[in-house]
C-alpha cells in the first residue's frame, strides 16, 4: 500500500517536472504500479528494479508489459455481459506461453452509454 502511494506521488508531482524520456510502454512507473498491484512486494520490487535498469540507451525499448502468473479456473473463463458482471474489468490477462504466465495489459478506454 505504501509503495502504491509513493508511486502515485511520483507520477503526479515529480514526473511532470522532467521531460518524458521512458523508452518503454507502459512507462517504468506505471509498470511498477501494476506490478505492486498484482504481485507480492518482493517480486514486484525486483521486477521494477530490473525494468528501470533496462531503461537506458543501450536497450531498444518498446512494449514491455508485466508478466505475472495466475491460476485460471473455469469460472474465470465464463463470459458475463457487462450488466451481470460483479466487477468492472481493469486488466486483461493475455497468455504468454503454455505455462501459467500472462502479460498484464490495462484497459484504458471505458465505454459510456449515450
């Protein structure tokens, strides 16, 4: 919880003071925020630390979504219309390989009823 608040403080107050130079999408601070939301603190810290080390001119950059592991049950795979959904969808889990690892992709567009 403290890590998430610290990251939001950085994004809101410190990050706007410098030019946007992150070589990756999502940005390193957003990547770290997603990691701390979905993983335990130690794994999130090391993943974020290595991501920040890669954010330099010697690496190409590009799209680098967080990879997490998640147990998928048949209940998670059921389609529910939006009016029956209990929670709003914020993240998509896109399979990485045959194992239980997934790319974590955040949904940024919201559908509005007009």
